[in-house]
C-alpha cells in the first residue's frame, strides 16, 4: 500500500459523487506496503480505503472484489467493497482502476506479533480455507512456481556467487512444486501482519486480498507462518509457531501429504517473498510514498528452513 498515483481533492470529490456516501471530509495517502496506491478516505457517512490498482488490469479485478465479498458473507471479518449508486464495485480514477473498501476498526501489527495474535490468525485462516472451498471462481497464482523459477533465474546474475549458488540449488529443490497432490483452493497468499487488523489481541479484520488466487492451502499457511511467527531476532520462534499451527489444525487437520511437504512449502513461501522484495530493491518503481521492504529478512527465513525442520504438528522444531 503505497502512493504511486497522486489524486487531487477535486478529482476525488467527483469520484465520490457516484456513491451515496456523503461529502468528502478528508483523505491521506498510505505509505505501508508496496503494490498499489492507497488512501484513507473519510466522508460524512463513514471511513474507507481507496485503492488505485497499479499493476492489475481492469478486467481481472472483479475476481478480487468478489473474493472479499464472499469471505465477508461467510462471516470472516474482512474488508468488503462499497458499491456505487449503480451497484458497481469497480470504477476508474486518474486513469487507473479504483475501488472503495469499507475501513475496518483496529490497527495492523507493526512490530512483533503476540502468541495470542498468532493463535487468532491460525484459527481464522483455517476457517477461511474451509469456507473458500465453496468459492466458484478460479485464478492461478501469478507469483507461483513458474514466476519463482523465472524471476529467480533472472536475478541470479545480480547476486554474489555464494548467494547465486544457494538460489540455484533452492530452485532445483523446489522444481516439482507444481506436481504435488495437496488440497488446494482460493487463498489469500499475502496474509502478513500489515494485512490484518487487531484491537489488542482481538482480530477485527483481514484486508488486502489483491493477491488472492488458487494454490495449495498449505502454501497460504506457510506464508502466514513465515511472517506472524517471527521473533525479534528475525527468525521463526517456537511459541508463536505452536500457537498458530495448533489453532489452524483445530479448524482444518493436515493430510499426510501436507505433513510430508511442509518444509518444502515453508521454503517456497520464503523464496517467493525474498525474490519479490529483491526484485523491488534492484529495480524500484517511482512513487511518492513508496516503501521497499528488506529482502534480507526473507533470505534469513529461507536459510532457517534449509537448516531447521519445523514439524507440521506445531510442536517444537528439530
């Protein structure tokens, strides 16, 4: 969530005229995140998040808005889009596809998560994966195995020799990822601490479904573990890990194949975010308030998973 496209007050007021949301009171850019332009918008009838989509095509965005609406209707505390006077969720602003989403209460976890927050995320993610089995639309993961292989090979020439060798070996280790026989369905695929809202340890909402897609459910769990269970030293920590995994498994027990492939999935999830952050660092996009996250954080987690096995039952790692 950054600001790549500046929106003037007059243009925003004209945009809001198509909604029955009252008068514009204030708005401000959001600097957190890295993909789209986002503003907090306050009107006389409520608070919203305005997103201008910088990379997605207009034709593909209905999927993400439908995912958000679906989970909201399933009782998942998630942000849902606001419709204009004609019932449309998606419009254009500053020549970009744009949507208004109801702003949820609470704040993101800007520092380190608590064990209770990890438990809440594990529980809700399990609930989402069960409910998501009924979602009818399909969308491949744009940052899936093919993207990781292609991007990794493109970035190897920009790395020192030791890191390049490690990346090449990791790509070889994950070469059969797409052929696994694991439960799959619609996943969030970006459920980080800055994409969930809490009031203390109480989860109030899950946001930013703009990487939602179809993938292994286990991959989505691995993405969450690799962010929520990290301690102050930048590596996964046992107590947080146990609380998240055990809460998830209470909702959706893992299959034998998922247990077998858990380390591979943790490594695939770490690789995905190391590569995307490294790509952003080496080839940054211009933006008024853009934030480029440190790729070394996920490189450290990837190396941890290469050296240490975290069992899928959620108990102490070996």
